[in-house]
């Protein structure tokens, strides 16, 4: 009977804890965007783009109530929707230029927490909607960073709200700041904000506190001195530095480092996604950052937020089954890589040689020439990469020293302390 009571008590505590985690997740209601000179259909698409930008940054967007007339106050609208914050604003269009003026309002007090104005000059409607999407994500970061300074209780998406009678889901002793220094072409500028928002969501999901740079600060550090100054400025214990650029295979090379300011040590996670788009790059960055933050959370004793769905990280099985799987996968990759090196080397070596020869001895006449030099080089390089990854997988499976390698259809990620 005593064991049954203990089990029941444990279950009740877990259920209550899950309820607190859900309560701490910020809920934002987006009021239909205004704009006298813009047709209703476009205003509706802008409202949808703002909502999607908030969703991408890790917050829950709740439906707007029916009464959003000018006479309804922000607190009334937020209260009717059960929202913590309210996003409102206007859009103006002059030819092919668009101006967005947005405000994030506290749902209880009705005070404006943050506001911003963004313009999209000489752009298509699709580019304007993308600007609105990014503006919503940035406004969320600004609003929640200011709420952190006043309340200090972390919430999903990088912000904080006061939760009566409950502590924050994150560990207040560990605060992570994101230093994003991706080298992207101008056409992908909006993905700076998207990568930052995606990593902020990972920090929350790991049960860690988030330190957000001041508004207007891109925090694009590339040196250790800059990381130290950033950590000191925002009061962060750890810095997650994100760097990378386009590669030669229509994709991206990425590198993430989680660096501890006090101990001056860190763990790195590197990888690449080939033939991939901007959104796929964001996903690859998340895959690289997730194990780094999971390790930090384990050391800090943080309680991760329960995430359901395909994106949730699987439990790390360090038993015999997990090690055996890595050994088998590593062996297969190494064998495939070695075979590719052999075939590529032969193809590369014979490229430029003559073929289709007729006659004999010195009177031979050759009318053809072997090609495939580029293909041979590609096979050798690709085989070498696969062999290295396979060897690493095999070694980690045998020694179980904690390094992780993830191989996807278009990407490879290697994570560990090195």
C-alpha cells in the first residue's frame, strides 16, 4: 500500500509539473492588422505572416476573439483570448514599398512592452510578407528580453512572464545567450533571425534560462574577446556561438560552439547540409545545437520541457544496443567511403588517357579520350568524408566516450568536446 501511495504521489507531481510548464508557455493573440490604404485581403495575409513568424520563434499563437473593434482595449482582447501578450499594428503601402509598425502589448496591464518599424523598399508582395514574418520574430525577442529584466522567470521562446505560485521552467543559474555570426548572402538575410529564434526555442526546451542581447544588437561575435564581453553584458553563464556560410555544394557548412565564460571551455558541433534551402539550414542548425544544450542541461540539473512530435530528441541510449548500432553504421559508412575512393581514384587516374584505338604498335590511331576527371575527384572527396565519419562512428561506438554523429539524407553533424 505504501508503494502504491508513493507511485500515485509521484504521478501527481509529474502531472502538476507538466501543467506548470504548459502555463509558462507564452500565448500571443494577433489582432488583425490595420491600414487604410491597403486592401483587406493583403492585410489578412500580413496578419497570417505575423502569426507564422511568432510560431516559428517558439510561442503559441491563439485565435483572435470576435470583438477586436477600436473600442475594445488590449486587456479585454487578450483576456477574452486567454493570451499573455497581444500583437497589433498597421501596414502601409506606397507603390512597391511597405511599412510595418508593430507593438507587443502586455495582456494584463495593457502597457506596450516593445515596438518596432520595418520597411521593405521596392519589393514584391512575397518579400513584404517575409519582412513581416521576420519582424514578428524580432519583436518577440525584444519584448521577452525586457520582460526577463523585470520578472526573471523564463518562458518558451526566450522570454519570461510572472507565474504566480510557480517557479520558472528553466534553471536560473544557467543563462545562455545566442551569438549568431552566419555569413549569408543578402537574399537570405531573414534567416539570421530565424536561426536565432530556432535556437532560442531549443534553450527553453532544454529547461535553461535565456539571456537576450539588447534591442538593435545583432551579437554577431567571431572572437573569444567578443564572446566574453557579450556574456558579461547580458549576464550569461554560457554563450552558444553559431557560425557558417554557403558551401560549394549548394548548401551550408555550419559550426556551433557552446562556451562557458567562467571555465573558458566549450563543446563544438559541426556539420553541413548539401543541396538544401534556408529552412533546411535552420533545421540543420537545430540538430547541431540540440545535443549541446542537452549536455549543458544534464550538467546543470535543469528540467527539460516535454516536447511531443517528430522533432523531439530521442533518449540517448548508451547501452550495448546503442553502441552496436553505431559500430554497424560506422562500418557500413567506412566501407562505402573506401569503395568510393577506389572507384574515384581509378576514374580520376585514367581521365585524359586515349581510347578507341585501332592498329598495332606505333601505327595505332586513337580517336577517343577518357573523361570523368570531375566525377572521379568528387567520388574521392565524398568517399573520404564518408570514411572519416564512418571511422568516427565506429570509434564512438567502441569506446562510448560520448561523441555523437548524425547522418541525414542531405546533411552530416558531428558533436563532441574537441
